[in-house]
C-alpha cells in the first residue's frame, strides 16, 4: 500500500509554497535592485540592507515556530534566509513556477473545483484562496482531500503532458525511433505521438486531438513556438511533481526528492 501524504502534510506543504511564492515574487526585479544600489551611496546601501533584513524577519519570524517552516525544503529555506536585496533571479523564477504545483495541491484539497488546463499558467489569483500561515491550525483541522483514484487519474494526465514535452525535446534533438520498436503504422516518434494522442482523447485525458497531436494554445502541440513550449513544459514538470508527491511517490514525503521521470 502506498504511503501517501496525510491531509495535514498537504496543508503544511501548500501553505509553505504560498509563503515562498509571495515572499520571492514580492521582491523587486533584480535589475531594479541593482540599479538602485548603483545610484546609492555607501550609507544609503547600508540602510537598504538594514530595511531588507527587517522586512525578511517581519515576514518569516511568525512562521519559524509553525509546521510551515518545518515543511520547507532546502531551496525554500534558502529563500526564507534571503532578503529582498539578496534574493537571486533564479530563486524568483523558480518561485514563479511553484504556483503550478500549489494549484495541484489546492485542487486536491478542494480549494479549487476543476483541474486547470495543462497548456496555460495558473493565475496568481489562486494565492488568495490558499490559507496564510496564521490560519494553518484551522486549515489542518478541516482539510479534506479528493479520493486516491481521482488524484491518480490527474497524476497520469500530468505525466502524459510531461511525456509529450520530452518527446518534443527528443525529436528536436534528432532522436530516431529504434528499429526494434517500429511496427506497421509506427515508424517514427511522430507516429507514437499520434497514437498516444488518439488514445488520450479516447480515454478523456485530453479534450481533443489536433493534427494528430495534443491540443495546446488552440493548436497542435508540435506547432508551439519555442517560448510557448518552454512555458507548457514548465507547467507539466511542476504539476507532475506535485501529483507524484500526492500519490506517495516521494521518499519520506520529501517534496524536493519527488521523482518526475516519464
């Protein structure tokens, strides 16, 4: 029997993600900070550093003695230790994508009713519906998760979209289907995608198949621009991680060790 995270584990993880996302994305863009510090004198920079330390402590100190802080991964804890000045661009970018995983937990916890489309980013408005750390105790008492079969079905869909991103990566890298995998009607990776899309449409994993492919942004997946593909791929990766974690696939429920192979 799979050892899945408890409702309380999900509550802690969801609120921890929100805290990190809000903190990281509430900081100014890194180029703005760099420009401000370049114009400031030594004394002004010292004052900026002091205020940044105070802002960090004001945000995180109330969280230190809660299960939210204990739930932070190493990368998330590094964000909690950084200030609005020392946060890196990479940390801000990473946090901007974590909302996709948070959306899967919010869906599993009935905070949102429908599983979001896999070809579009979740609106930041979602964060308004996720409890704050000060409301964690009440949230932990009342949280109820969707059934395992419903979560597993969503996990399968996320894995499918992640797989589709990998097949595009392989195709653009010049991958050729090995001879021992070829059979009548299946001579290339495109044929594998076409058959998979047809099957996914038949079982309801995708709403339609366009030009023998997954539907994305109103067109076939293979017609996505590089920027669109990068975005849809990141969505799939973060959601796949969250749903694998919900399905009990992370050793010891450690979020940052959740496998996301396809």
